[in-house]
C-alpha cells in the first residue's frame, strides 16, 4: 500500500496543486490581489540561499508550490486508501495543507500566523487550500 500511496499521492498532489494554482490565478484576476512570493522565499531559506533583492525568481515559487503539493499528496493518498474520503476527510486535509504551509513559512521566519493576516487574504488562502484538498472521487485510490 505504501508504494502505491506514494506514487499516486505524488501525481494527485501535483494535479491538486495545478488546480489550486488555476483557481488562485482566476481569483487574482477578479480581485486584483498580487502574486505572493512567500513560497519562493521559504525555499530560498530552506536551501540556505541568500534572499533575493526585490522579487525572488518565479521558478522558486513554482518548485515550492508543486513540491509541497506533491509531497503532501502522499498523505492524502494514504488517507484515501485507508477509507478516509468524503467531505470530513477533505476538511481534515485542508487543515493539514494549511498547517504544512504555516510550519514552513513560520519556521523559516518568512511568514506570519494566519490569524494576523488581513481577513480577505486569509479567506482566499482557505478557499485555495480547500480546492487542493477536494474530495477523493469514488473508486480512486488517491487524490489531492
């Protein structure tokens, strides 16, 4: 089960990150909210790279975004394979996905706790994480 969960979770997690990104980009077009480069800064800190002056290179953002999505997708795959599916499991996983971000962002000193964010940014982030954590379709072994 673990090998299967790993590969299915990596693929489904990356797919979930792609869907989350598409929804985020649509939301940004509607709201005018700018891109966040927090993921890129977190990756730079984790890799021991110096902070970029101004905006970090976009590839760092993409690597961190899809890397996290793929890796955390493995846990969602294990959840699905052990029978944790449906709305409750998606809600649990939404919290896991948000927690993953917060541990990395706050642990590297890049981010701030969600309760300190402007309410509109917090709401947008919660919606995006819920999209990523969406329900696992019946008959599927994994999902993100």
